[in-house]
C-alpha cells in the first residue's frame, strides 16, 4: 500500500531527521498505535463489565462454559 501524508514542513523535517519517515518506522508506529488502541478498548470493556455489576461465575459455571465451547468446536470439526 502506498500512503501519502501532508505534514507541515517542520514536522516532516524533524520526523525525517529522527528516521521516522521510512516504511519500517511507519509500520512500527502504526503497530504500536494499534496495540495501544486494543489495550484501551480492553480496559473500556472491563470498566463496562464492572459497572454492570454482574456477579462472578463459579468455577462450576466456568467449567460448564468451557465444556460447551469445546463440544461445539468438536461438532463443527465433525469429531462428535
């Protein structure tokens, strides 16, 4: 993919001098931004879950959910 970006001259000059205007550097910056976004979304979801005041599952309930998922996967794979 080719990317064209319009930057102020000073920002472009400083970024170039810092070695940030290369494909590798931009890829690294984008990957870091995506990781940060994913972490932010995870914490937002955790905050929403905490605010919902849902009681925690018991170990038996958790095991039942795990068993159900495993069974569904086996059935989808044709290994009933």
